[in-house]
């Protein structure tokens, strides 16, 4: 049904629908930040992220279904996933400190609305499902599987930047935009190197798990050291080491692709529209609607 439309029209429209539904949920009080309402968190993510992405894929047809990269990966990708997870945790913490006072938050917040507080052992499994598993699956399905598959025909660089921008905007928090933009780029790199969205889902899941149970531990380490400068030096060093290890493992994976004569890109040249079509992609009417929804949400909940 949607095959005749260009992806720079349909893809941002899908994103605008997700943004609009989330904003409506916030305004109407469905996502009111009351916390521990696991059922509403689960339903919210399925209705706002997963269902529109699945319906969009059906309407877009077989051509999109074959490019979603919902498949497994080889054992050598596990090493990349480990380095990617560590880089995402340390890099996000560093950017949090720089842009958003990363040590001030005491609890994990989903979309700056739902906050997990005082959860006991009995609720741990449900918390992990609602705040770690589902966000990883639903967000990766929308942003890395569907949107990347649509935008990559404009060039890999364009796909990485626009999908990471939308991913950062989804969280409706201007101060955390650099954190989530970095996360989007890294998750894109994991998915692209592994050729599997499941790989980015795993990294995303462990990052969410860190947010649930590891963020307060990092805060305690900082408070124990009592030295911002020393902590930043250690953190920057970790980011540098993990980045080198991540890039090194990615290079080894791509070397294997080359040895097997497997092309590094996803689409053959005849299916690509071009490279780096920034105005056509970023200034599409539906994309502008996404920006407006984001800034309205930031203004309302600043």
C-alpha cells in the first residue's frame, strides 16, 4: 500500500505518529510518571512503538520485510556486543556528566515519565521486562530495524544521523539529547557491523539493565572517590579503551566480510537513491513535524 511513496515521506510520518502518541499519553496522564505501573508501561510501549512499526512494515510490503535484519549472528559478534555495551555505558555516563549532571538522578526513568522506585525482589522480573527488555526490543524494532532499512537508501551516513536524531528526540529531554544521540549512533554501528538488529537489542537491553541497577552503583563510586577530576580521567580512559576495542573488533568482522567477498553495504547500487541527501531527508514535512512535537514536549516538561 505504501510502496509508491518515498521513504523520506513515510519513515518520518511513522516517527511523528510515535512521537505524537507518546506526547498524548503524557498530556492525558496515561504516562504520568507515577512509577511501578508495570502494565501501563508495557501497553504504552507496545501501542506507541511496536504496533505502528509492525503495521508500517506490513503496509510497506515484502521489500521492507526482507531488509529488517531480524536474524541471528555469529559467535565473533559476541565480542563486539560486549565492547559495545561497555562503551555505551561509559560513554553515556560521561556525556551525562557533561550535559545533564549525570550524578543527580537516583532512579531510572523511561521517556522521562515512568520511574522505578523502591522495587522489591518480587518485582524485579517484571521491572526487567517493562524497563529493560521491552524498550530494547520495541525501540530497536522501530529505529534500527524499520527506520534504518528505510533511510539507508539515502546513504549509510544519512541513515545513521537521522535515526539517531529521532531516537534521541523520542526521550523528550533536551539535556539528554547528546546522550541518546550517541547511544543511537553506537547501536546503529552494532547493528550494521553484526548485520543483525538482535545484536543492537542485546546491547540496548544491557544498557537499560545498567540504568535499572548499575546507575546508582556508579553514583556511589563517584561519591566515594570524592574527586570529579579523577573520576572523569578514569571514565575518559575507559571510553577510549572500549572505543579502540570496539573499532578493532568491527574491523576484524569487516575483514572476514572482505575475505568472503561479501559487500559491506546493505543495498546494491541500483536500489540506492544516493548518498547524504540531508535536505531531502531532514527537511521533509513529516520530519519537521517530528521536530515540532519534540520541542513542544520539551517546552511543556522542561
